[in-house]
C-alpha cells in the first residue's frame, strides 16, 4: 500500500473546504495542507441558474482546483475517500492510497435525496452540478414529439425549485407548462418574508402552476403519480421531472460509530468531534449540538470554513478555541432572466437592481482566478450605475 504523510488534510473542496484551505494558508502555519476532492473543478452552485440561462458562461463559475490552488502552497489530489480511521489518524482513498493526518477537516457536502421514492433515480433530471444543468438544457432543447406532454414538473418549492422554475419559464416561454410540486402549504419555507412574497408574485406573473400540499409517490417512464393531503392519487404525463426536493449528507465509512442527527455528524460549538478534537466537520454534513439547524447554504459553509481555519490555528498554538456563530448576511433569490430578490443587511430589493446586486455580491465570493476576475470586472464596469442607485 502506498503511503502519503500530510499533517492537515481537508476532505471536500466545496464552499466550506475551499474556504478552510485558503484561510489556513493565510495564517502561514508551519504545516502542509492537502485537499482531497472527487471532482476536478469547483462549482459555484448559486450561479448555475445563470449558466443554464446563458447569462454567464460555465467557465466563470467552474474554475479548476488546479487553478485555485496553484502557487498557494496547498496540495490538491483528485480522489475519493472510502474510509477514515479517527483512532489511528489515517484515511484510505479509492485507489487504496493511505493518507495520514495530524488534523482533519471533513467538508464532503451533500447530494440529492430521493427519499427512496420509486422512479426518481431512473427517470428524473437533477440540478446539482454543472453536468446536470448541461444535461437538462440539452433535453429541454429537444423538439416535443407528437402526442408527448409539454409538462415540466419541478419537485420541491425551496430556493432551487423556485429559481429553476423561473429560469425554465423565461427560457422556453410557451413551449412548456412549468409546474412546481410542493408537499407543504407554502413555498420557500425557510426564506426571508420579502423574498417569499416576491417569489410568489413572480410565479403568479409567469403563470407557473404551483401544486401545494402534493407529494410524489412514484415516477414511471411516462407518468408522475402525486397524492394530495386528502390522499387522493392523481397521475400526470410529463416531458420531464426535475428533482430538487432534498439533499442528504455525503459521508465516507468510519472506523467506529460516531454520533449523528438526521445522518449529520454531531459536533460541538467549536465545530469539532467531541471524542476527536483534531477532527473538524462543517457544512451540509454537520449538526452542532444544542443548536438549531443552520440553513444548508453556501453562506453558512463559507463562514464555517473560515472559522475552522481560525480554530485550527488556535489549536495548533495551544490557545482557547472559539465557538462558531453564524452571521446572517441576508438572502438572494434568482427569479428569472435578469430578475432577482435580495433581502438582508436592512435592505430589500427586487427586479433588475436585485439581479445586478446579486451578481456583484456572488462575484466577490468566487475564488480569485485571473480569468474570472477579468470577466467580472468588465461586467461590473458596465453596471457601475448600480452603486448610484443604492447610495
């Protein structure tokens, strides 16, 4: 078995892992940093909707990890972690490579949850990665066969479902009937009131059909079967069904049972495993003990990544660690081509102004890649009047 010895290992390079790595490097600790991810490119998921609608290009939101970590002193390996031994401080990768660590950061993210509903994996489209959006776009660009339904069912009225429904409507207009299926009585259950109201207005304006209090019970190759709160089953033919109804943590195998809540790893207020203080866990796979569940957003993961880096520095220097506190900087929702809703820092915007502001804010959060900065800088210069509108 091959063997690599590294002191700080970060598994997962999404928003949380990436932020942890880059902030650790800023502290100039006398430790090597190894980042492991099964993908070769970073995916800025909040802007996938704009890639889907051709408002921005794929390369702008999918920089390679090689580019991100170049000249940073951070080593990146594309691989998948199969097993972790917390007692002996090592992990095993997909090709049987053994990696030892002194400190470990787990940020492996999440994937779509089909809740074991029959037919979801086989017949649904998804919208979680750049490959997903490319595949969906190719499918929707096809001509509708004679006798084929033009109904597009989007399952789940959370941010992903609402944002995607608005983009699909604006892109394809009358070609498809867009339908959002939501199992509860309202959309955007965990969102800001202003954004929820603006989304409802947008859905009504675009004549998107919203089926509240409906649950999916099965999907076949031709029909989707739904049941309402009266347990009445209804069947509908479809052109496509897009699943945005939920996610589940991506967890490797561990050498022993560790405490979990809803399959998320239970951690303390410092973002550590209680029994293994050299192991930090963040993002979609974590749950802080005695705390309410934080929203599954890039904002939370980025803040936790930065905080993990700080606590690692404190731990290495034998200083007291700090508890994590989430700073809610607001929420931004895309509501179609050139439209959005923004609620936060005491301000609310909707429409074109919100779209421009959202783009600028997200641009500032991207990894510092020269190509991307040049593209974004030219776009911001064109939109410089936005600052006059805000001030």
